[in-house]
């Protein structure tokens, strides 16, 4: 297989649908060996089969990345299969919107455990590998919500602002080790994110807003990730903020 990422080993979290699924396919087309992880085994296996049919190399691992021990297991299985980790794409996340008053506080814990702690667990585990080999690239999928604060988005925004803060602090910590850090900040993307909102009125409002314009596709974000990954080694694309043309906020 040919491509700009031949023999690179990439881990993608939240790979069972949406941006993660599209990114796994795009990476495979570029020649990367792809580790796909998510909780839904049937979706992972279906994606793995698609990648194999196109001649790609893929390792599906069922895991909940909000559990640190399971993240460690993903890293260990990746090393056992392919010896290293060149790319980590922290894509898994949930968007559980709603006002602070009357909120189900379990929604807050789910968002911080997955969007922030799950991201940190993966970073924590791959950094020693990347430092030892003197190279690596970590992509954190954030959101326009990491730039724009809106009522009803408080905790989700807080998690995505955290992702941006972590990304920049991490860049300052590891640039001398030849490790690149990129934060991808999409606006509205046609994914399953709104399906998980537990507040019925907020979910309806969000769905209506999504339907009011032509959203970005998961493939648009996958292409953006490929762009960042395939720049020359001396180029570190730190942030990409990408919105639908029709999105004003």
C-alpha cells in the first residue's frame, strides 16, 4: 500500500461512527496501520472489515477510554501487534447539553470522564513511547465550543476549553522531543452527538439548529486531520478551527 503515512501506527478513539470512523478509513488509505477503539464491538468489526477489504491493516479493540486501565490495555495491545505508536487521535467524546439548573449531574461526570480524563489517559500512556522514538503526533478533537461560550452549553464548553488548554500546554512540554500536537475544533458536523442529549427540549433545539444549515461531514474533518498529519516534519499545525460556511457562531 502507498500513501503519505505508510507504516505509521495510529490509534483512533471513538472510531465506531462519525469522525472517528471516517478518520480511520482516511488513515488506512494513506497507508497507516490503524488501531480502532470504541465500546460498540459490532460497529468496530464492521469498520475493520471495510478497511481490510481495501487492503488496509487494522486492529479493532473494544474499550471504554474513560477507564484508565482499559486505555492502558489498548496501548499494550497496539505495542504487542505493531511495536509502537506514532499517532494518537483523541476523538471519543459526548455532548450532553443543558442548563446547569436541574441538570442530571451524571451527564457532567460522563462528559468530563470521557472528553477530558479519557483524552489525558491516552496522552499519558503514549508520551513515553513517542519520547523514546523521538517523534509522534497527537491530535485532540475539540470543538468550536472550546472557543465560543453559550448558555445551555456550560459543561460541554468547559470540557472542550479544557481540551484546548491541555493541547497547548502539552505542545510546550513536548516540542523539544519532536512530538507534534494539534487541536481540531469543528463547528456543526453531521454525527451522532445530538443523539445522546438527555434533556428532551435541549435535544430538540439542538437538532433544529443542526437542520438549519448544511453541516460539515465526518469526511471533512477526517481530511482536515490528514492535512495536519501529512505536513513536513518541521511543520506543526497547532490548531484548526473549521465551521460550516453557514454557521455564524
